[in-house]
C-alpha cells in the first residue's frame, strides 16, 4: 500500500471518529434531556395525585355543607309552620 492510500484511510478513520464523537455527545445530551423530562413527568404525576386528593376532600366538604343546608332548610320550614300556627292561635284567642 502506498503512503497516500494509508494517509487517505487514516483521514477517513479520523473523520469517522470525529462524527462518532459528535454522535456520542449528542446522544448524551438527549439522554440528559430525557432524564429531565422524566423528572418533570414524575413531579406532574405527584402534583396530579395531590390535586385529586384535594378535589375529593373538597367534594366531601361540599356534600357535608349541602346536608347541613338541607337540614337547616327543613328546620326553617318547620319553624315557619309553627310560627304561622301560633299566629293563628293568637288571633283565635283575641
């Protein structure tokens, strides 16, 4: 083999090694970015669970308040009926 041919082969190998190094660096960067995305997704999943729990607790509170409001409405209606009944009796007595 001639020196020129060997130099040409060496140059090609160096070019291939350079491209391989660039590809390896690019893949390392992609891997790092992927790890960041995975961490962010994990954080979002955790926050989603916390939001879901808060919504469920709020739903329970709302249902409890609705029950209290319903009970209060029945009491108001009962007191209103008693008041009307008492007014009628007072008119009858007078």
